[in-house]
C-alpha cells in the first residue's frame, strides 16, 4: 500500500505546480444573447471597461464559442471586448477533428456566397446590435472592429472581409484567419478583394489547410498581410485541445491587432520569427 502522507504531498505538489502554470489573471467570461444570437463575451480582468476595441470570433464547424478560451481570454486581457457567436452548426464537440470531407458534399470549387452565409449573418447581427445594447454600448468601440476565426470560422471572416463581396462587413479594421478553410476562394478573385490587413496563422502538422494558404491564398491577399507557420501545430492547435505553439499564436495575434486596431506602433513581435515559428512572411 502506498504511503499516504507521501501520496498527499505528491498530490499537493502537483496541484501547486498546476496553479503556478495557470495565468495570474483571467478575463471575465459571460454567456448571454446579443441581438437574439447566443454569444460568449470576454472582458478584461483588470483595467477600464469602456470604449474597448471589439473582436468578433467565429468558431470552427461543429465546435462552439468557447473552443479557444486560451486565446479569447488572452485577447480580452490585452484590452479587447471579445464576442463569439454560437453558429447554427455548433454542437460544442471537440471529440472529432473537423476536415473538409465532413463539411459538405459539395466540392469546394462549387461553393458560392450562399454556403454558410448564416454564419456571416450571425456576426453581422451581433455587430449591428452591440451599439444598441445597454450593457455594451459604452463598452464597445465599434470604430475599432476586428474579426478572427478558426477553420470554417476563418472562411467566415475572410468572406466578411470581402472575399465574398456580398458579405462585406463595413468598418472592419483587421482580420486574423486561423488555419482557415480557403479552398472555396481558389477559383475566384475573392481574396484579392480583401480590403483590410490580414494575418494568416497555419501549422506544420496541418497540411490540408496550410498548403492552400501557402500556395495561393497568401499571394492573392493584398498587403499588408502576414503568414505565421506554427511549428508542430495540428488543426486543433488553435483550440483548447491543442498544446503546440500557444505562446506564438497569442503573441502574433495580439501584436497584429494592437497595430491595426489600436493604432499602436509596430510591435517587435511582427518584425521577426520568434521561437516556435517555422516560417514567417510579411508584406
């Protein structure tokens, strides 16, 4: 039988180690509804709660607004009001890694602006409702609006940035596309119609999504643009199931948004490839 005091001591050390590894602060999270849409909202744990730049986050297919808490919390604590709608396809399941074959029987070259338009409508509804919502009208600075999305959420925010012209959302100042599904734009000139600074983040262990970004999406995207390839990152690295490259993912996204949404001077993080990044381009 194991020695009970020793077991308790080991357990206590394990708990203390876990607590030490956790962030000293965490953004305030709230599940609510805005404009009739179910959303999760993160606000900074410290500092002012008025006139915050706004970041709309679009989750991956079948996942849910809280899929990437490590990232949404970090961005909120960097001074953003982060709002993530729950899209109609959400089942809040992280048990199966999504892939294009699960998304639609329609081949990607046949996709049109009608495919997953409901996701764009969710974001548009929330953006329209925020200034009229008594809880957020003094918190949200709609003049500083950005979009971020993972996987099919990346497809969604690229469409809203102008890749589907009929989806274009006015007032967007920056887009962070996290290993986005870009193949539907391959046979169109949609990505060349993006009208705001764009950052792509991809992973070395995610070739199905990474190769199209490297082969055509980045080249067609107007400058200013950035491409960050995270070492050892699979498709779920941008969710709470992934562990690879979290520091780089957060640092690059925050630096990019700070420059183009908060109008801060170009951060040092955007000037070079940091540890954990196998490839970095900026134009």
